[in-house]
C-alpha cells in the first residue's frame, strides 16, 4: 500500500532531526527545568521524587534518555510543557487547566 502524497498546501516537510543531538537537547531542557524549580543542588530532590538515584537522574540529563513513564512523572511533577521539552519552542510550562 502506497503512502498518500503530501498536500502541497500544507507547508514544507519538517527536517528530520539527528537522534543524538535531539537527545542532548532534551537532556539540556530537562536540566533547565530542574535548575529553575529545584536549583543548582536540587538534583537529589528531583531524583527522589521520580524514584531515581541522583546519579541516574544526572545521567538522564546528560544523555537525554528517560523512560516514557518517568517522562510522564516529570511532566506532572514539574508542569513542564511537553512541546517545549521536545522542541524548545513555545511556553516552558503548561498553564493550569490547559489540555495538551
């Protein structure tokens, strides 16, 4: 079965993202949220809230690798906006009552 042709009026196709740089960008955004909410030395507190060791959380920040379940917990705990975490665009945090 062939894929449908893209609608020419729908705009340009998004550029494919390099998996490594995307993960590093995600990690840096996870770190930015952690620093803003928990401060420079708050990694142990966030890690504990998410069920991580401090070392495992710092590795997640540096590598941008986090399980789906942990990501959902992070979103709920911090109020971070999923679109911002993924792209770095738009609001950093969700507004109360905002649906995604």
